[in-house]
C-alpha cells in the first residue's frame, strides 16, 4: 500500500502522560526494530546558573555549566520521532506518529527557571498545570525507558541538534543520579546508553555553507515545519526531516559515521575550538 506524504492533516502527536505511559512505550518497543533512527528534542527551564571557580579551558567551563544546570533543574517535555533509514515515520491507525512525553516534576511555583525560556514554552502551548497534575513521574519513565529497546542499543541511531543539555537530562533520569564531575566520565556513560549519536550542529561544520539554529538549518534545506515550534514533539520531527535532507545532500561523498558521538560545544568539539 502506498502511503500518503506527511502533512499536518495526517500527523498525530501521541501525547504521553502518566496514565498512558505503559501503553505508549509498549507501542514504541514494537516499532523500534523497524524504525531505529530516533530524533530527539527536550524542553527544560533554560540556563539559570554558572559554575564557580577558575577554568583554564573553555571546554571545562561549558561542561560544568551544563552539569550544574541539569543537576539543579527539571525536565519538562521530551519529543521522540522514530524513522527508518530513509526518514519514513511509523503509520499507525491512519496517521504518521510522533511522541511527546510530559513530565510532572517541574513546578512554576517551587522551581528555578529562566523567565525567557518559560515564556517561550507558554506561548508555544505547554500547559504547566496539566504537566503537574497528569504528567509522568520521571523516575518511572527512566525505569521503563531502560527496558524499551531504545537505549543501550548500538542499532538505535540518535538524531539531535546541539544536544548536550538534552542528553544531560536523559542521563540524569536513566541513572537516577547527578551528572559526573568529569566531562570524560559523562562521555563514557553517554556512549553506553547512547552508542550512536549524530549532532547536526556539529555536522554542519563539515558542510560548505550551513549555519544557524535548527529552524534556520531547516529553512536552508527547504524543510517545512509541521506542528508548533518550542514543543518537543514537533521539534523532534523537524530534527528528523532536516537530518535526512542534510545527509542526502551534504554527506554523499563524506562518511557521516566519522562524526558519530561528538556533541557540539562539548568534549572533542570544544577542545578543537580551544
């Protein structure tokens, strides 16, 4: 059966809350074998702190900034888009599906946040009260994600854009512990849980003329957004669509696998800038 092209009309964002978490992860366990490319985006309360101390290396300062913010703040939303190696989405019940996980831990009353980040999320339609009342318990999500087939697998390829903070929050919930003090330990743990990562912001360095943020990159590659900006589900879909266009246009003669596992602005990339 020939499937229709992806559009606003046939895209379904599967909103995941505490009550349907088990059912939705069961669906994901069933599709990840055939759709092993996972594009990911998170929404979190911004950056509120800077580490204290003297850092000789900019790279060390950047990681410690990430670490102190991720340890202090709470994940709000996670978007996942699953595709096959050609960028095709799963078609379930007459719709192409992406997933948006809504977490309960963050409280506007109790927790620290960057005002501009939260305003953006409010404008994009995130309902903070609904998250608090019906959202997913982050620890339970971590336990279920561990057995989902999505992490700890070399067959699953993660597609991201400037994703140091995204992976920081995911490692925090998967390990139920603060991030490691040393950046090298962070990358070691990252390579166990997420053995195959593409960070498009890093990949852009190896193209002739691509620049800017995710929306700008998508525009340069002639990719149209489907769904609202600054919601993790639609941002993960834009990440997926943009990656496959970028790969097929700019990495035909270059081996994209050479760049796996490096995150923009951290580790090997930040040291290279030093």
